């Protein structure tokens, strides 16, 4: 840390790069906030300052919440993301524990196959999944998304939890087996409490992926009241070549806040969970 001893070196090596990083990271949120609070006349004016607000207004938020189906989109997104995340975590815990701790024949190839399944792009899978959804009578319902999102959430969460379970000492399980504990008791009472950071990391990733998913939500949902935020904002607030920039930015800003809140609330567990998986 000798390069931080003098103030000029601190500015060059720490403060300036950190300031640039924070600016690039937060500027999109600032731009969405400014645009969502500008009246239409100021948005379309060429003389106004694009980076500042002269006469702020909440008309765009009023239009978003009271003249569109945005509250329904937001509720649908929350329900789909939370339920699909819990389903994916439950399946991923069992799969990752079986692959990493039970040492059955073909465990490592199974882990590799799960990771390769995550690499399959959704643009290839949504056509056969659409046929299955229609045949099951789930088209244009939240269940269509809840049951299809785990197809890409489970492989990723399983791969992440496999690395974290690998870091838990085997001696703890061996001692529990000697004392007469079953595999289910070991998983519930020993492994899962030690893997809380990894579970939170996998849950945050799964929640974020399901919250921002677009292709499946666009394909499987048609009615306005059943859409999610990413699809509803794009399809309902753009009419031909007319972009309602105020409501668009207001919807994007409100849609990004829950994810930012989840990350900020669990940031300590999230970082430690990533550290536990990456070090392997």
C-alpha cells in the first residue's frame, strides 16, 4: 500500500478511478430520474438543459400508476420472481448437495452437464417451451413464467451452490453420520446453516435474472394485465414510433429500485457467498 502514502498518488490511483466508476454506475439512474420528472414541453425543447430540471412534475408517475397497468405489471413481476426463485433454490440445493456430497458415480459429468445447460440461450428454448405451455393450458398466465423460469435459474444456482458446498469440510458430515444423523438432517441442520451466504448469492442472482427476463415474458404473456415490468414498459408505453419518454423512464426507474434494494440489503452475504464459491 505504499502507493497510497502521498495525496497526489491517492488521487491518481484511488479517488479519480473510483469517482469515474461511481459516475458511470449511477449516471443511468440519474438520467432516468431527471427524465421522469421533466414535463413534456421541457423534454422536447432544444434550448433546455438535458441534465437538469427547470420545472419538475410528477405527471409521468401519475400517468404510469393511474392510467396504465403498471401496478399489475409490478405485482406480476414480484410474484413471478419470488416464487420462481424459491422453487429454483429448493431444486438447486438438492441437486448441488447430491452432486458434491454424495459422491455417486457420474457426479462430476452431471455437474458439467448442468453448467452446459445454463449456457443454452433462451432464444433456442422458448419455441419448444411455448408449445409445452400451450398444451398445458398455461398460456397468458403467471404460471407460464413461474414454471419456465427455473429452466435457466436452476442450472446457474446449482453450479454456484456446488462450488460453495465444496468449501464445507467433509469432517462435519462424517461426525454427524457417526452420531446417527440422516442425510436429510445433515443437509437441514449442518450444511444449509453454513451455506447461508451461498444461498443468498444464488437467490439474488436468480431473483435478478427472473426480474429482468424478457423473451419468455414477451412470448408467453399477451394480455396487458398479466405482463411483467420489462415487457409492459416496452410494449405499452411505445406506440409505433412515439416514445412516451417520461412514463418510460419512470417505469424503468421504479422497476430497477427493488433489485437495487435487494442487492444493498444483502450485500454483505452476497460478497461472502461469491468469495466462497470463487475461491474454489
